[in-house]
């Protein structure tokens, strides 16, 4: 039995399971890509994911970072890889050192520092690209990119032997095709990342939308979160197939939020929007 009431859905043939409520907890896993974004309370079923991408270090996104590392050890899995802004790596080491003293056994982890513009190879043909978001100092967003070498058009008709010969001669017969699969923004308000082609073209965009009500603009600005008014302007510009809204505040009922989306966005944009909250509040047709 799982430890969480995770919402499970499948978008663009990618399975997603997660939980996301503002201030409470955010953890979103894509097990087939071996990727987990943030780890509020480390759901049981996401412990097996090897690559944990941390957007920022607010408690509702990293509360169980140490638990994730220690449970993997307890279950005899290889140490997890924790990726976050390089300015925070030292603090994660200190956190694990602290647990080492407190618990008696230091949770093992492979900690990797990233900065905006850097890439990390998750596995062959699967890359994570980091970029700055606008929430806390050094908060990061990530795009997971399917990267393949494709044969240039002029060589498509050739037989295998001829291709091998050209390769041997050192001919540059391929080009790189980048397909942005999933972008995760963590917590953020408007920022330069909104212009990045990999974000705008991602098949799936996972973006927070914490606030929906007119009198919540001050809260959104103070906490550096998106308000629906910001997203209403941006979402129509995106080429994404699906837009997964996370981090909704419990101040707004999800039924009300869905109504606002349908009122404020054109039907072709509104139909791309799915909410992630928990199993009981998620998009019914995906349960
Ligand atoms: Zn948060
Ligand atoms: Zn936050």
C-alpha cells in the first residue's frame, strides 16, 4: 500500500504521479524517465526513482530529502542522485551530516550542483537542462529533453554499408534533434524563463498556479508565486500539448479554480489544462 494519495495520470504517453498543495507538499515523479521533481514527503512509490531534481529549498519541496536518501539505503538501493543549484550543495551535505549524527547513520547520496544553462545526462538520449526561475535566490526549473542524432535528409536513402563508410571517412552525416518532453518550474512568478524555446515547446509543462482570486495578488507577489492572471496571458503562447497546474493553495476550492480556467482561457487552451493536487482532487478522467 502506497504511503500517499498520489494523483496518477498519463500525458503525452508519459506517466506522472504526484501530490502538490501550496505550502504543504510537492513531489512529482515520472518513473519511466527516472526523474522526480521535489520531494516534500517522499512518497513510497517514488523512492525507486534515481534522479531527484530540487527546484528550491522551501520545506514543502524538500522536507524529506534526507529520508529519500536514507530509505534507499535501508532498502539496499544505490544512492539517489540529488540535483539542485550548486549554491545549495554544501547545505545538503550539512543536512546529511546532521542526520548522520542524529540517526547514527549518514544517508548516502550523490549530490550534483547545477546552474542555469547547465545540462545533466540522465541516461543515453535523455538530458535535463536547468534554468533560473523567479522564486527564491537560486531557484531552478528543469526541462527533460529527448536528444537524438538523426541522419541528415540527403543520406536517408543510403544503405547501412554506405553509411558506415561515410562515418569511417569522418563525414558529418547526422544532426541533433532535441525534443523537450517535460518542463518543471517548481515555485515561481513571471520571469525570463517564459521566453525559453525548450519551455514553450515542451510536450508537458508543469507550472505552479498558487493563487486564483482577485484579492490574492498581494499574496502572490509577496511569496513570488504565479497568480492565474499571469498565466492567462502566457499559456496561449505555448506550444505545449498539456499544461499541468500544481501548487494550488487550499484557500481556493479546486472546483472554483477549474471554473476560472474555463472562463478565462479559450477552449483550445483550457482543454490542455490538468490540475495536480492529490488523488481526490485531480482530473477525474485520468484516475
Ligand atoms: Zn512551495
Ligand atoms: Zn517555495
